[in-house]
């Protein structure tokens, strides 16, 4: 049988087929995509003969994922796991071109006719003809295309190394697919006696300079935590504003203290974590009226290299306490200037402390029931702990006004294989191959800085959540789970090596065609052949 995906042209055709199967996160087509990929792999005689090595399994949210296992031709147990995600962000940002967002040829023609919809650099790349545009083109169906091509290459040449393609849903939200895939990989490893030596993720490069076509290879992935806030003030009529305390007023001090706060920044060998920003900041009024807001909530994105959840939460609480003290002092001054009494202070407590206080008042069984009921009311994982804190504060209103700090899902551990000898050799191979064969500079970066599923593929030292996280993330081990035992069992160095791309999550999302269809296939083949077959 002729090869299916071993030329630049056939790889481009494959990628377009993958893109055209819409997979926006939480869509129905996201759920059908693994069966579509399975049908494509069944076009290879190897998998048609070994259908038991194609496994569709389901995450806890019932989203399917696919594992495809190529067994080493001569029985080697050396194993490389090929990681990709197939879900994409939405396409509403494409505006009048939304119907073309996942049809690269049609989108290209539309942009040629209306180039002003793109920024100046995207227009240059459009006119060059070097880029393929479309949602999912770089983030990250090109990575899946590369892995399918690599599997076929291994079959054709009967490589003596195990390759396990893992493609998952939900990376753009909670990584439910990868968290389930880790468990499936751990089971497969034990059943087959595999020696997993590398997790190879083909996420695209994230250009720092949009005018550059340089390549980046990453030996780790940044960590992400999401501390949250619930402010509970005192409602009043807008005609008598100083008889209450607006929760938005309280939140404004906290937001100023946390967003862009350089105290949260970490550095590693000249790399720095992005500064924290608010992902949600709002009051909970359901409709307009002239009552002042008295419950406001906020969620903050905090990136990490080395800091543990405990260290981040400690810093977060210190900053919140200082902000509330400033708020309280300004409020006291305002009341004094208006010759009004100040009735009490603003309490600051963690969700763990709030739960403990509620247990003292109502008993543990009652509080646990309230928590379970609150979780059932809110399907969104990120919002459940905010809702729990709100419900408990409403029942413990005697301690308000108050501010409660907590953790929300998801959590991505930071991973870094930069000091691993194998990872170091692979990075050097990538750089030398690209620069000698294609004259494309390739830069080594320690942390892929926009989060990835690789966070769940490598266990490092004391990489655990710790009691601080567990006690302040009330839905942990209820609706949100992290398979740390499975991560330990499948742990191996992580390398992220994918094609050059630009403008992920933007309407100018695009993929460098020569990088994706010519260079990276050769680079990935070289990695496997040099380090897992000949080495």
C-alpha cells in the first residue's frame, strides 16, 4: 500500500481534513473527533490488522480521547509518548469570516480579498504564501498531523521503538482529557511492561517577535494556579451609601494589589513568568436595581516555575490582607469625615478557615451537605469554590463584612527537564538539525509559557498539591481530580517541539507551511532514530 502522509502535499491535505472537523471545546464535534482520527489510522494496514491497539477512552466529563500504540518491531520496551490536543478555542472572533475559520483555503481567499482584517505582520505573512491560516492550524492540529505521519513512518520502516500517540480533548479549559490519558498510559505501561523514556509534545512555537520565523524548542512547561476571592460586604440603598459597604469597593483594592504585581514573578535562567492578571472580576447582582452590590468575586491567573501552591497562596494572602487593611483604613477615614460610626472590621479568612467556623456553628455533616449541594448547583469547575464560599458566608453573616481567599480549578504543575541529560541531547539534536538542514535558527526555552498538557506528564520531586491547596479547593477529589499517582508511574522528561506558528487564539492564527510539512517531520524522525533506535 502506498504511503498516506509522507510528502509535504499529503501532510497538508491531512491537516486540512483535521482542521475542517470542527472541535471547539465543549462542542458535539469535539466528542466525535477521536472516532474520526481512528478511522484515518485504520487506513494504515498496521492498525487495520491491530485494531486492539487503537483505544478510545473517556474522561470524567465523558469526553473521548484516543491512544494509538505502535509496538516496537523487535520487541524493544523503549517508549516515546506523542502528546497532542485536538480541541480549539471558539471562532466568534473571525466575525464575518466565521464560516471560513476552519476551512483554510476559503479563509485564505477571504483574507486576500479583505486583508485589512489582519494586522500588518499577518498581512505580510498572508502575501508571502508561506502560511496556512485557520483555527486549529497551529494550536494544535498540526502537532497531531505530525504524530500521525511519524507513526506511519515507524510502520513503514519497522522501527524498534514503541510509539504511543495520545490525542486529547479539553486542553483549552480543564485538561480533563490529559488527566484521563495519564491514567490510561499508566495502565498500558504496566500491561505491556513499557519503559517510557520521553513525552514528546508538538505544541507550536510561540513567537516572541511576530516578524520572526525562528523556531523554539521547549524542555518544560509553565505552571498555573488560580487563587480566588469572595468579597462579602453590606447591602444598602444608593440613597444612603455609607450605611453599607460595597463589595465592589472592597474588590477594587484587592484587584489593584494582585494584577500585574511583580512580587508573583519568578525567574529561571533569564526567563520570567508572566505577571498575574484577573480572569474574572464581578459582583453577583443578577439584575439592575438601586441596591449596592454586596457580593463580588474574582479569579486570578498566577504562573509558576518553582513555587508550590503553598508558597503562592501564602503570598496571595499577604497581598490580600495588606489590600484589605488599606481598604479598611480608607473606609474608616471616609466615615470619620462624615461623622459616622465604624461598626466592626473587615475579616480576612481562607476557605479552610471559613469552613472551620461554619462547622463550629452548624456541625460538620451539615456543612458537608451544603458544600455538596453548592457543587451540584454549579457545573463549571472553576466557579464551584467561589459558590461554596458565597453560600457559607451567607450562613455565617455574623462575620461579615469579610473577604475569603481560595483556590479554583484547574491547576497545572510546572515541569522542567532542562537538566535531564536525554532532554539536553534532544534539544541539541533539534537545533543542529534545523540549522544545518534548513538554516532555521532554533532557540532553547526552558518553559513553554502558555500552559500545556505536558504539565501532567512529568513528576518532579515533591510535586504534590499539599494540604493548603486541598483544604482551600473544596471541590478537589469531589469534581476535580489530579492523578498524581499515575503521573509518577508514567513520568519521563518532557520536550515540546512543534512547527513555527503565530497568533494562537486570534483570527490571524497561522502555521508556517515549510516548517510544518517539511522540516518538523524530519526533525521528529531524527529525534526518534538518533535517540531511541541507534543510541
